[in-house]
C-alpha cells in the first residue's frame, strides 16, 4: 500500500515536471549549452581569448542550469506573457510515457546533461591549456668560466644544441630569439612553459678550463616543474660536437620523439675538424644574429678567417653567403657584393650538398640577390627537410610566398614560425605586415601590439603600429603621442626622422616638416624600398605641396646627383629607378620621368613581386600626378586600391601628393566610393 502511494506521488511529480515544461527547458538548455561551448572552443583560440574564459563559460552554464529549472517550474510563458504556473493537475491525467520506463528515460536525460557539463568543467581546464608533449625550449646556458671570452663559446654551444634539435622533425623547438630573454636564474619554469607553449625545458651550465669542457644539463617538465632527466658531460674540448649530438639524441629519447636515420646521421656530422675555425665561426654567428648593421658586417672577416683555417668548412661558407646576400638586399646592391654571395653559396653546396644550411644559403642568394622566388622557395623547402623546426627557415618560406602573391599561405607560414619563436618582435612584425597588406587592420593592430610589448624601445615597430591607425581610421593620435614622447632635438635614427617627417607632411604641418629635416643629421633616409631618400628630395616634396615651385626645383636639383649616383651603382634596382623618375618629374623632365617610373615597374612588377611591386605602381602614379597626366594616375590608383599591399583610402584622402587630383570628378568618385565602403 505504501509503495503504491509513493509510486503514485512520484508519477504525479514527473507529470507536473512535464506540465510545467521543465523537461523541455532542460533539453533546450542542454542543446544551447553544448552549442555555446563548441562555438567558444572553436572561436576563442584564434582570437587569443584566455583559456580561463572558456572555463568561466562552463561554470556559468552549470550555475544557470538549476536556476533555469526552478524558473521553468515556477513560471510559464504564454499569450499573456510571463505568468505564475497554476495548480497541479491530477495524477491520473499523466501521460503513459511519463510512467515506468518512459519516466526513467527523462530522468536519465536530465541527470546526464548535468553530469556531462560537470565532467566538461573538470576535464576542460586540463585539455585546453595542454601543451604538445614533444615541445621544448632550451634556455641560454650559464657561463661558469672566469674568462669572459668563454661567453662566446657558451652561447655558441647553446646555438648548436638548438640547431641540432631543429633537425628532429618530431619535436617542436623554440627559437634562440625567444629563449634569450630568459637568460640567468630566477625564472619560474611553469611560467616559461606557458609563455613559450612548451611541455619541457632544458637548462644548463658550461664550465671551460683549458682543453676541458663540462656541460651540466637538466630536463624539466614545464607543466609540473619536475625534473625529468639530468646529465653531466665532462669531455675534452675536441669532443664538443659529440656532446651536442649525444645531448640532442638523449633529449629526443626523453621526449619520445622519433629520430630517423637521416636525422641521426646529420646530428653526428662534424661541421669542421678545426677547433679554431669553429670558434671564429661561433663569434661570427653571434655578430650576424644581431640587429645592428655595422656589427653584422664585422662577422664577414671572421668567417673568411675561419675558411682560411678550414677550406672545407661548408657551414662557414653558408653563413658568409647568407650575410653577403642580406647586405646586398638591404644596403649595398652592388655587383661585387652579389658575386661574393654567389661564390660562397656555390662553395657551400660543393662541399656539403646535403647540409640544410647550404640550401638555405642558395635560397637567400636567389631571394635577396636575384629575386628568383621560385628557385628560392625550392631551396628553402629542401632546407626545411633538414631543419623542420627552424623558425628562420619557415619565416623565409613565408617571405617568399607573399612575394609570390600567396598571401594566405604566407600568413599561415608566419604563424607557424611565430609558434616556434613567440618572443621575436621582428618575426611578429612581419606577420602584422601581412595583415596590413590584406587590409585586416584589426588583426594588424593586435599583432603589432604584441610586438610593441616585446620591444617597447623599438621605434620602428611602434611607428608601424601607429601607421595602422592611419590606414585604418585616418587617426594620427597614436603617432602624435609617439612623437611627443621622443627626446628633444634631432631624431636619433633615420627611421625616426623619416617617420616624423612623413606624419608632419600628411598632417600638412609643412614648416614643422622642413624644420625636422633641418635638424636631422642624416643626409639619406630609407623608406619602404631599398632606395636611399636624399634629404633634399624630401624637402622638395614639401616645397611643392606648399606651392613654392622655385624652392622645390632647387631642392630637386640638389637631390638628383646623389640619386643618379646610387642608380649607377645598382642599375637593376627598381626602387632607385623610381626615385630618379620622381626627381625628373619635379624638374619637368616628363618623358624621362615616365620612362624611369615604367622601368621600375617593369623590373619588379606586381606579378613578380606582390610585396614590393605595388609600391612601385604607387610611385608611377605619383609621377603621372606630378606631370599632369591625371587620367593615367587615377587609373593606376584605382587598381592599387584593390591590390593587397596597395594604397589605402586614407592615404589618398590625406596625402598632399594627391592634391592635384582632388578637383578631378573621377578622383572624387573614387574617394566617394571608398568612403561608402567604410560606413
């Protein structure tokens, strides 16, 4: 009798749950909750929303579940709005489906919803933040020797260990640039692991005494701070390469990384038989890795000395070629420099054709020296087979892809490189430049903000971040703040001087722009291309914008000899042809101006270089504008507006260069159409 009464009451309770739509609310809540979690799990990581936000969402959903059930019991929503639910119905009216097994199914469904969300709350924090099991950061080794000279040796050993690990395709290895900030003691391993996205950290110390070397290392689990493995290598100095090989193989084993026969063979190959040549190479590599151009150039004689000591030192030839190619591309595009790069690359390939660095050197020669991007990409892909974890190799591939116009692939490559070098502001800046080219200013701003946080003293990165606001919104507030914070007096770098000038020119503060030029000690500045910009050329632009034709002509005449001399030294440099064309246009030498501008665009068309090609089209547009060929200028500008890396709406709106076009009806239509897109 008692059991029958309890069953009747229980049936009545579940009938009431049905009548009050509690089951429906529970099911709907579960479905919506699941969808919210799935969407958040997909969207949050690309937007770099912290993992705790996802956990907070799950907690909120769990907390809201019983509240939703209580509200469903107490209230009903009908034609009259929200109303208090009326008295219970008799138990006999209960549908059969809610009695016996049918009722149990509803109970199980409701309980299952709560349990699933609860398990998600417990499990998710463990899985969201989980790092790849085969990822490692090698912190800079501590130099325990008294002789400061041994610091080069210690850093060189650290670099070589990183390179050895980069050979192992089954590992994710963080780059040198991103681990350097953690030099010295006092860092929390868990914090480092989270910052670099790794599961393991290697730290060590080096003591060199006479011809003996002692390397003490320990491998640490970055998630738990537990020591996984330690070793003490006490060897003769001549065994340094054997130490590197043994260490890399041991780490791969500890992290359960697969090591192929080819990878093992590469690890066991000695780069040179001469210890003295190796030490020269180590010093040169340290200089070449720096950011100061003059310091980097000092690496060249050291590499040449290393090659004299060991003419079979393929790695030294490869490093020498890369450095010569970079100097050619950046500051000295002369035939002699290019020949030096070519010769060293050929020697590296002749001596060690299977060396990844040899292919990297040949790739950079094709890239920087010949702008042969297909050949460069082929070599970089071969290099990646040998150095699958090297961020510089992946960066090089991304650089080629964007010059080929493969912007999405390029951005993917840069993201991959950043994952291996998350603390490299220059690499992150390059990723941001891709976003600018794609006119994705929101992501460009976020990415530059990361770079600024990593390099708060780097004026160039901060100025590029400020330009994003100009391209995006026509907003100079960030630039005004940046320039106001700069020290009084002349700018300390040509980058800062040119940035100040450009902003003042865009803001039509012409007298301020001329005053800034007068203060700067730099006779030449460098903009977006390889052509040095003479100070008189910049002054001529201001005088022309002010309407002072005579002053502008004199300034153009002053700028011409230096520009023609630079072009004569490098007659295949497209940017130098463009600069000479602009000066000719300022002097009224219209036919020569157009010929030079067209020659620049022919040497480096957008179809050959999607990164720099659009800049040369803008230069040709400027030439046409200056000589009064408005139809040709506007036609090119319309094309540029739709090209990745082309001119932006706010540049057209603000730059005084385009003032001669402003009364042209077609130009006005172009601006109006672009303005409508911004609304």
